[in-house]
C-alpha cells in the first residue's frame, strides 16, 4: 500500500506526468463543481425559507461562509506545500503553492465583499474594525504580499522558496481568524455549525451550505490544477515534453 502511494507521489513529481494527469482530471472537476454549485444555489435561493429575523438578506451566507472557509483552507494547503517546497524542493509543490496565492486572495475578497453587503442590513454599516473582519483583511494583504514577493524574483524557484517562508510566517493569522470571535468581543457572530456538538443553524439551511462548501473546494482544486498546468508549461516551454505536446495538439488540429 505505502509502496503504491510512494510510486504515485514520485510520478506526480514528474512535470510531463502531472500535466497529463491533471488535464484528464480537470473536466471531471468542472462538471462536479457545476452540479454541486447549481444544486446548492437552487436550494439556498428557492427551497430554504427566509430567516425569521433577517428575512432574505441572510441568503448571502451561502456564498460568504464557504468563501471564508475556503480562503483559510487554501492558506493551510499553501502552508503544507510550502513545507514540501522548503524541505524536499519538489518543483510541482513550489508551483502549486505559488498559484494558490491569487486563488486564495480571490476567495478572501469574495468573503470580504459579501460580508460587507450582508453587514449593511444587519449591522447598519458595510465595515467595522471587528476582530474577525480585520484578521480576514490581514489575510488578503498576506496573500498579496506572497504574490508580490514571488513576482519580485526573476528566478522563479528561488522566489518560490523565499515566498514559502512568508507563507509559514503568515500561518499564525489562521488561528487568529478562527478564534477571534471567542477571544474578543466582536460584532461578528460566533460559530453556528459545529462538527462536535449541537449546531445552532436551522437544519434546513445546513444542506445547501454543505453543497456550496464542497463546491468551493472542488472549484479550488480545478483552479489549482488549471493554473499549475499553465505555469508549468510556461516554465518548461523550451523542454522536449512541452514541444511534443504542442506538436501533438497542432497535428490533431
């Protein structure tokens, strides 16, 4: 079992194998994302009843919460890839860590934007220097800092290693985001869904939220592979395996 996992891990470290494998996987990820998102949004907009206090304005939750969770999960994934980058120097891990930054920044921006739109009817303001909001804004700045630091190096591999150090330093912000509503008095509500213990959210709202949460994770995987393939092909554009694939695509066209 472990031998098979080891062989598969080494295969994925090969640029040509990774490019081909990810290309075969991508269509299925996009199909899965489309199905999950369509069903989740249908339930969120047309099946789940209005909230007894917030009416229909709460429905933005089904975009806001999955985006917030995925923004943090993307950073945790980047941190794992950063460790692999610094310890084992695997180039595919370097690329995946770096291309994750703009994806994570996009999820963070969606979270902040939808939170602002939700905050206006709920709190009476688009923005407050609340602990949860501020720490999410810091996460966006960290993502942008990683992107800028990576772009500052002409040598992409060196840039990835330096940016990986910043990724690991910035990891301290993730528990701050998660526990901010417990450590400080904030406007932001506490956790309504708990893996262990009773959730305070109405059961009818949990199902579409789960669908949308899974959809964002599938979307991240699809964007990660797509951007990784583009970056890998750009870095290896002069290598034989890229020229062979380009020639093959031209011949089929």
